[in-house]
C-alpha cells in the first residue's frame, strides 16, 4: 500500500481549498488541455501518493502558492521524483513537513510502513553533518515570546509524567493536539535567532514525546515519523545533546524492530556527533543499547565491551545534569540493560546479579521502569529454573502495571507469560498464569 501524501494534504488544508475546489481550479487553468479532474482525483493523490502527469504538479504548486502567499515547490507537495526528492529541505520546508506529520496524526492520516536500511540512516546523517542552520530567525504576523517556550516545556513535562503513569495510548492525542493547535503556528511566527533556537528545542522535545507515545501504542511508522521530525527540529535548535537523545530513541525503536545493526549505527552516530557534549547519562544509554544489539546478534565480545563502557559512564552520572528528557536514566537502569544482554548471551548467573540489583533500586524509578525491572528478573529466574520465584516476581510486575495502556508493557508481560507457561504444572506458576490471563481479558487483549 502506498503512503499517504501528508505534505499535499496539509498544504491543501492550510490553503482552505476543498478537494473539489482544487480540481475545479486545475480544470479551469487551460480548458484546451482537456483536464477532467474531480475530488476523487485529489483524494487519490493524497491517499495513494499518486503523482499526476506533467505539468499538473507544477500547476498545483501555482494554485497553492497564490493562496498561501509564498512559493510552493513540487517537493513541498510530496510529488518530487528522482534525486530532487531526496534533497534535505530548507528549515521553512522542514517546519511545513513537521506540521504535516502532526496534522496527519490528528486526522488519522499516518504512515503505514517503517523505514529501515539505508533510508533510515539518512535523517541521522543529515542531523550529524553540515550544513547547519546558520540563522533560524523568522518573519511572521505574530511575535513569539519567551513565555511560549515555557509553555511548551511545561506541556512536555506534564505529558511525560502522564505517559509514565498510564502509558502512551491515552497521552498521544493530547500531545498531538498541542503540536497542531499551538506548536505549528508558533514555529511559523516571528522570532530572532536566539529565541527561535529555544522554540525549536522546546518543540522538538514535545515532538519526540509524541514519537515515544506512538511507539508505546504500537504505531511504529508513525513513531518514526515523529522522531525524524523531532531530529530535524533538534538540528535547528543547535543542541547536539538533545539530538543525541532523539537518536537514542530511534535506536531503542530499532532494537524493538530487531534491526540490530541499525541500533549500532544510530548509537555510534550519536556518540560521534555529540562527543564530549553528551552527559554521562545519555552516553550510558547509548552504549547499553549497542550492547543489547550486539548480544542479539550473538557477538559476545562486542556486547560486553559496550556494556563495560555503559557501566563506566553510569559511574559518572551526576543528578540533575543534562536535558530533562534524559531523566529516565536513573539508578538501576544500566543494571536492567546489562542483565537483559547477559541473559541473551546465556550468562544467567551474572544476569541474575544485575537483575536483582535493578529491582533493589526499583523504587527510585517510575512505574513503567519498575515493570520492566521486575519482568527482567522474572525472565532470568525462569530461564535459570527457579520457576516459583520467577512467578512471584512476575506477580509483582503485574502489580506495578495496573492501569497502564501501553503496548510495550503488554509485550513485556506477554514475554514473561510465554516463558512461564511451559511450567504451568507448578502451583505458583499456575496461579500467576491465571491472574495474567484474567488481566489480559480485562484489557481486551
């Protein structure tokens, strides 16, 4: 199935033209051409990303340019083909594309295919390499204010807390509403270079959280679109560490998608581009992600080397330092990551030691983190033959997951259930499985 042309849809909406109205304008441009377009034609260009024959794309641009008061290119309406379709857009066009992604999400016009392989590395390469945005100042009808930045930062902090408590499913629509109704107009307002960079930084933080929530809601193509958007905003902000954080989110998604080599590429790019500007907390997470990816590929030496670097960085973490988004790197997180990697490498004894330490410090993290920590220990114990204790720890995992609407938490619980189900003859395991099955029925999964 072809992807929806979000760019064209968003520009038509901004121009205040209906599908039938655009078709009528095209038909009237030159009656001698014999154009016979209607609303269904325009709908097909959007729905199927179909590209009409020359010169119709250029004519669409002319119509939209006249309505919007600025020049619209074929690339801006998503109809560029060949090499021109791959060019990095200007910042103004990047803002339009960000708004298109947000409006598309709000209207359920979302991507359906996750990008992998070389195309998935292109946005990260563009973030890492020149040219940078020398001046992000903008002229507009409304003058932005530092209070706008404060508003976006507070919104992100509020929604992050909600996400950690109840999961991404109920939170994403609220974030998307803020992005479409407040953030997109703000990015098109007037600001100088310094204020502009602060706005892009704050907007990127909110866009990244929308990606996290889409990822948590099992909408992977949409999550990737939000994260690529956030990465472009991060480049405009000039904040390299923030960009590295978004690349870490992309690496985490790639790990979930089992694109392990891509995980390593992402982690190396972020570490290389951020260099000494990255705080130990973010460095810890990036090395841990690479270590887990190597473990899944069966490369024990590379995995252990990355995990050692992760632990070394964790020892240098200072509370309160670094961007607010990296606050998830709390005591015990690196132990959780190392335990999972060692379990996959078959080193259950060492994995158990790390998993137990992660649970010992679980109270220091939020509920989502606690669920993952108890799940990690339950898996290690179960694989090590301690089924009764594994079932007991798994029960505590369920206790902490109450009330969450989260695809990733659901996956984590299901992984533990699958590990314990072959041992259902044991009373403690049977009791856990009965509770887990009832919980799944209540959730409707």
